[in-house]
């Protein structure tokens, strides 16, 4: 399918909308307008859910979407971790661990892809769980700014600690899976 046709596919337009929302989300967080920031984050989440559904329903799975969707997801989450850390709402160590994991995975997968060693980098169950916990953690951080209740604050702190634990553990699991797959491919 030609690039412009892929760009015009409804799921990819939703992914581009998610990318378009991101700078406005950052502005609202930096301006401490957490109500609008939460609404924009929710809208970004809706576009993420809908783009996958539309790709299947409309049979519009594209090569562009295969790459663009996870890039948009990582960019959204990574940017929010940085901005919320800058705003003093997420401890630095959590963001450093999340970024270290993502950077490590990006470097390993890029190297393996560039050398032709591996081309398939599906996320593991633990990796998906890690991402889900990150999303819930970000939701909790934003909600805690809207409704500062001690129970929500404690829940948010627990989620952030879980994120800090899961990031290196899921990175180690990813490295182990890649190591086994590379060794298995070399043996064949």
C-alpha cells in the first residue's frame, strides 16, 4: 500500500491525533491544569484503543501503523514520566528506571534489527503488564491532583514503587528472551 494511503488510513489518523495531543497535554501539566491534562490523557487513551479496533474492523492494518502506534505509545508515556517528574509528582528514580528499561530495549532491538539477527520483537506478558501498570500509575498521579485523598495518594505511591520494581525486572526478562532466541537461531 502506498505511503499516503497508509497515512490516510483511519487507525493511523487516530495515532497521529494522539501525537498531536501530546504537546497540549504537556502544556496543561506544566500550567498545573490537571483537569484538562487528565481529559487530554483520557482522549489519547481512547485514540489508542480505537486505532487497534479500527485496524481490525476496517482491515486497515498497515506497515506504517505497525511502527507508528508503538512509537506514539512510548512517546506519550515517556513524555508524561519526564513532565510529571519535572512537576515534582513522580520521583526521579522511577523515571530513571523506566527510561533505562526503554532505552535498553530500544538499543538492543535496533542493534539486532540492523544486523538482521532478529526482526520480531513482540512484547512479553510481563512487558505488557509493566506498560499497563505505568498507565494506571500515570492515571493515578493525575487523579491525585484532582482529588487529593490520602487513600489515592497511598495507592499512587504504591503503583509508582511497583513501576520502579517492574521496569528492571521486565528489562531483564526481555534480555533473557532475546538471548535465548538469538542462541536458538544460531543453533539452527
